[in-house]
C-alpha cells in the first residue's frame, strides 16, 4: 500500500459523480419516431348544433356559468374508463312494460266456493249411488195426464143426455134435442107446427157446452159475444155465483137483452143468460139460455129445472 493515487481508476467509487461521464456526454441521444397516439383528434360534430364545439386538443371543457355557446355540445370527457361519449337525452317516452295475465283478487274466493260446491255434489252423488242403473223391473211413475172427472154419487135418469166429462142434461117435456149441433148438447122449443131444422126459428133454446183449460170468465165472455153478434144488445155485469159444490172452483154468470129484425121486418126481442162453472180438473161447463121475450116466463121456469140437472151431474 503506497501513498500515491491510482490514476488508472475511474475515480473513487465512494464519491458521487456530479457531472456526466465524459464518454457518455459526447454520444448523441437517439430520437424516437413520433407516435400516432400523440396526434390531436378533432371531436365529432355536435348533434345539437355547431355552437359551442370545443377546439382541437384535449383542453378542459367549459366551466360552470358559461354561456350556451360554450357548453351546449355533447360531453367529450366522462368518468368512463374507456372514454365513451355520452349522447344527448332521448325525447321518446319509453315503451310500457308488458304485464302478464293476472287473476283478479275477487275471483279467487268465488272460484274456491264453486270448487267446494262441486266437491260436495260429487260426494253426495257417490253416497246416494247415483252411478247405479235403475232396476228395469220397476215400472215408471205415471206421467201427468188430463185430469179425470171426479167421482160423483149422482145417478142421472134414463132420459138424461150425456154431454161429456160425466156431465148430463135432463130435458124438460116439450124441449127437443137439436141433433145438428156438434159442440155440446142443445135442446130447443119451436113454435107449434114448426119442423125443427137448422134454419128454423126456435122460441127458446138451452145449450150445454164444455171446454178445457180456460177460465170460466173468459169462456163466458166468448159465448156472449157470439150470441149478440149483429144484434143491438145491452149486457149486464159479470157476477160471481156461489159455487154449489165443493168440486167447483169458479162460478160466474151474466144476463143480457137484445133485439134484431126478422125476415118479415118485425123486431124480435131476446132475453138471455150465461152461467159457467169450472171444476178442479179444469173442465169448464157453460149453460147458455136464450128465449123470445114473449115466451120468457115459461122458458125461464123450464131452464131452471134443466140447470139444476146439469149442476147435479158436475
């Protein structure tokens, strides 16, 4: 170890070198080619107009309080990591969301109630043996048919004329059966020397006719209208009669007078009455009495006897 410095060394390694290395200072610094990423790119045109478009370069945007000409364009700097541009807000209303089918809350308890009723019906049918077939040996129940005439203890005399539905008519002496009548039974008294015929003028007649499933009042009015057709008539009021038998449910009557011209021009005056009785089996029997006014006393007495014979047979 000597006291002389070693001039061949590059210096003291423990002392910092302040200046550049003489060898390195003389060498020129190598220049890199310009990068395309350092080029300035102009921003896209604003969809809201040409005003306020920023100048080239990434300079900061307009600050708060700036006018419409400096801050109305789209944002060019966002917080997105990728630098996405934020467009202008849309003016279109977003389409409504499609809702799926939903059951109204009110139908839920109703459906539950119907289900319970159906289950109860199925249980009842099962318990009652509803799936079993009817015994073929059993006869079917009788179906509803036309009501039959009620039983009566009345025994008509031998000269009684059968009308229908168990009703009979006993004519008084001097009253002849009119055979050409096809509805019900009619007996009449003709003037002496007159041959009974369809065109013969009777002095009085007593007609018993019947109908089913009508009211006594309706049947009465229909008969009266037919009797006084083409006549000058004066009708009384329809009155209710006390029904003489328990089997009768409706009893009505009416009286009337009328007049008409005969073939020889003379006027004939008529007195008439109609009585109608409806039974419980809906068989309606009408007693239609009509007489010349001058023969009325004798005809009315005979008619009272024949009416009683009909009512007794009801």
